[in-house]
């Protein structure tokens, strides 16, 4: 069964990459904004396939109308790679990620095919490029997803947000949508401090080892809380900085912590 899942996952990723490349060839010369909107929708379709494939059930709390919106800067806590699959299945998004992901076999190619915007954390002079790319994406009316902690955690404490991520929504004067993701059940058993590592991936074991164990699971249940939106233009008008914005978003999401007991 696991071998079948591995082959199916590999084929699914290859189909995603090939379709993304085809969309780029056909659409990019015609309409840049339209291309990015369509590629974000294609990513949502593929993420839904992955959710079904991994048997992940999602319970959503909050305003469901937000799922259909565009041009939102979506900010989430981060527990591992499953977060991207779940949120990508709910929202049509362009991801942001650390540049190291580009070097990952297969998954790096998939990220690039999906037009992920990478941030190079080791070369600070590249920060302006990252800010500009995210700003332009928001101006094109495309949702952008950011895991502002900069790394995944075990859900015990929300790490401080990296303030650089909050300059683009200020530049674009876009709406910011905070969300909190957590995992509630694994194989119908409540997620707790002892078993959370089965779904949370925060560098404690090799990525591919962890994925192999996830493929063995029969079911996963997750919860996504959609919080009220924040107008970044209001922060600008009040003379507040990206640090202020970062702290405001952190406070909203941190109210749900700790996630596991």
C-alpha cells in the first residue's frame, strides 16, 4: 500500500509540474496577471488532490467567504509541510518559501513550477527583490501565503514573526488575512504532546523519512481558524511600521497557543 502511495504521489507531482509548465507557455505571453491567478487556482486543485490522497479532513472556523477572495496577504503559523497542502487546498495562493527549498529533489521543482516566491535568508541584499515580488503579486490581485515565523515548530509556542514579510502588504495597501492551523486527530486519536510529531515536521527528522511515515497514516484531521481581516492601509495612515503590523498579527494568532496538550 505504501509503495502504491509513493508511486501515485510521484505521478501526481509530475503531472502538476508538467501542467504548470504548459500553462506558463500558453498564458504567460498573453496576460501576466491572468497567468498568476490561474496558476494559483491550479495549485489549489492539486492541493485538494493531495488532501484527498493523504486523507486529511479539514474543519474550518470563521468567515468562509474569505476562501473565494483574491489579493489577500495570508499569514499563518507553521507546523510543517502539511500546512501548505491544507491552506493551498482552501485558498488560491502563491506560496513564499526559504530559498533552500529550491534545492530539494522534486519538491523544489514543484515549488518553482508553482511560481513560489523565494526569500534568501543568507543574503540580506536580496531582501528588496523578495519584497518587490510579493508586492507585485498582491497588486496583481493574487493571494500570497506567508509563514511569518520563518520556520516550522512543534506548536508549543509561536515564534516571533520576521518583519520583512509585512513590508509588501504595506506597499500594496492590501488586506491581510490571519489564519491559525492546527491538527486535532491522527487515525481518529486526539493529537497531543506525545504523537504530534507524526504530523508536525520541524526539522527533528529527515523530510523524506517523515513523509514516508505520513503516507502510512489512515487519516488526519486539521482545524483552520480564519480570523478577521486587517487593512494594512489603516496602519499606514496611522504612521505605524511593519514591525507594528507584525506584532499585531502575532498577537492574533498567538491567542490559540499552545496548540497541543
